C-alpha cells in the first residue's frame, strides 16, 4: 500500500453536529460560564465575610456589585467581528489550578487583615478584591491566548475599577444632590401604587403603609451613574478601536438619555423595595432584596440599552479601493 493511499485511509472522523456547535461557540459558552460563576462568587462573598470575618459587605445600589459583568455583553457588541472567528485555546491543567487557587484566595480573604482600616477604605478594598477575583476568573475561563489577542480591550476594562472605587468617595459627599433627583421621580411613581403613603422631602424619607425608607447614600444612584458613564465611554472607545465611525451628536444624545434612564431605573428600584417591605417582608426588603434588585435592574437595563445604542451611534468605516 502506498503512502498516499495510507494517508487517505487515515482521514479524521467527522464530528457530530452538536460537537461542531460546541466548537464554534466555545467562546460564547465560556463567557456565559464566567458570568454565572462570577455571580455565584459575589453572592457567596457576602456570606463568607459575615460568617468568617464578622463584617457585612454592603453595596449601595447593587449595580456597582456586578458592573464589571456589563463588560461581557459590551465586549461582544463592540468586538463581534473579531470574536466570531476566534477559537478557544485551552490552558494547561497546572495553570487552571493556579487560577482556581488565586480566585478562591480573593474570595476568602478579608480586608480586616489590614489593621485599623476605615469603613470607607473597607468599601474600596472590597471593590478591588472583587475586581481582582473576577479578573482571575476571566483568565481561567477564557485563557491567556484568547485574552492576549484582545489585550487592549481588557486593559481598558481594568481602568473601570478607578471610577468604581472613586464612586465610593463621591457618594459620601454628594449623595444629597442625587437623592433629591430620585425623590422627585418617586413623587410621580409612588402615587401610582394607590397605596397610603407619606413623604418628607427635607429628610428624604417616604413610607408606604408602615414601611419607611430613607433615600440616603445607599439609594442615591451615584454609583450606578458612575458605572454607566464608565461603561458607555468604554463602548465608544472599543467601537473606534474596532474600526467604527462614531456619530458624536448621537453618542452624546444616547449618553444623556441613558443618564436620565439610570435615575428612573434607580427610582423604580427604590419603589420596588418599598412595595416588598410594605406588602411582603421588611427584613427581606432591607437586606437581600435591597442590593439584588439593583443588580438585576441595572444590568438588564444596560445590556438592552447599549445593544440598542451601538448600531445607531456608529457605522463601519468603508475601505476605499483604488480604481
């Protein structure tokens, strides 16, 4: 038998349709797994810090807790032309174990290991710990070879941590201005419930039935506005990096529109907390529901809104060809 006929007989077996689908969509599947694991780690983090280290992680508006996850759909929207042709290159088993150990370390560590740390520094520390943990998970599930092809995009993503950390400080000093705007929106929304309510604009307090809330720093929405601004700016930069032409007028219009919608979304969040506390359970509304509903609402809003804006404020650059 000749070498030629021997090679013809050793043709690789044809892959099944399901295997072909998995191979083509590995990057998408791994992105979804990364999001699911990140959410799980975020939820467990609150339990771990409270049970193991004696302090509770409190996220003011919910969105800052999961803001970095907004980068995943943003990355897909802006870089799809390059992503669709990429394949996942698996890491070695040793490297995967090292990633897992590092992620668990940041999941289990405590900011209280730094003696004498102030409450504000603890909040910033938790943001940084969460960011580092999610960055490690990103390397674990997407792999260095894939991320290396998009190092510019992921370098920009790391810059988002700066405004998220700064928002903790800004909220402490300027929350009253933001709370006043949220209170105005609630003056319109609360009467629509047709439930008995009271409002005190001077102290930013309102109640439905016997359940009252204060629209303080935790409900002001400044952290959500900061996260939205950072991610929207990142979207514009990534679009330009990937060859899109940005319509400046439309991008400003969509940003300002999103800015207003973030306030409306925050007002809906506060109203939802009020309704849950008044009609269902006060403790559940204040503790679990308070930050969870913010994360759900703002991520849902951001994914839909940025997906709507991107094709309307940008267009692909047309390559000129010589005659």
